[in-house]
C-alpha cells in the first residue's frame, strides 16, 4: 500500500511515529489478513492503459438538506451509514471492506519513497433488517477504531508473510471504493493524492457534512 510522508520529516520524528504505530501492528495484521474489496456495483468504463496516469474527476460538492438540522459529526455518520447500506443492498455484500484515508497525514509534500500507508481498510458488517440507527452507531464505532489505530508503516506488508501473499496490498489503491474524510474548507479544485479508491471515492467534508465523488 503506497503512503505519503515528507522527505523533510526529521529522523527523530520518524522514529517517534514508528514507535507510536508499532503497538497497533497486531490489529492491522488481523484486519489486513481478512482483505476483501467490495465489488463495484456496475461495470466502470475501463481506464486508459495501465501505464498511463489515472485521470481523476471530482464532482461538485453536495449537501443533503435532510441532514442540515443535525450536528456536523452526526451528519457525517448518517451519510456514511446511508452510503454503506446502499452499497450493501446494491451488491448483496453486507460484510466487506472499503478503503479509508488514514488519519496520519503529514502536511508536507510526499517523499519519493512512502513510509506510512495513506489508506487503510474500513470494515463493515451490516444487518439490513436492523434499524438505521444501529448501522449509524456501528459506523461511528468503526470510525473511532480507525482513528485510534491510525495507520502502519508501508514495510509492514513485506514483513508479514501472510500479507505478502495478498497481491492487492502491494497496490497504491487496494480497494475499488474508498471513503476520504477531510477537515478543510471545501473548494471546487482537486489535486490527486494517495488514499483514494481505485475506481470511486466518497469524499466527505467533516466541517459541514458536504460530500462529493472522485472517480
């Protein structure tokens, strides 16, 4: 899994990050060993030649008026739960993984050799016969879990034989679909970055609950 950090990050900072993240490696080993990628619900138009750089497109930002009465954090949880329920109904897969942009995201430009994974697996296990609020609570709990465990060093994959055997994990975008939660003022511009799905990403602005699609 490709990651992002800075060539200007000091050695002491990197050592501190490695030490902080090392305690979470058992969690990531178990989760990554269960790798799955939710099937795309419809056949996307094939991209250009694999040797070409992907041409990404971002939609305009949207806001669901039905969520404006909620607090901002609740808007995000409602939106994510609704999206996952929709995907589960569309694909018939109620237990799977999507990519999630990792919380560890140094602000400096990426280095030629990534050090930390920029995308990690979000897991969901939905019972479509249960009330919506239960799905929302489950997604909120999953978000908290991902924030708590942050990310892992990119060389973690190569250090674990069980993970080395999963070819997709060596890709920059292992999951076909992903969710990216951003915490900065929404703009119409878009610069491709790591931490997105291979085909489609739901980008949600945590500041106000607006969202857009990147494909």
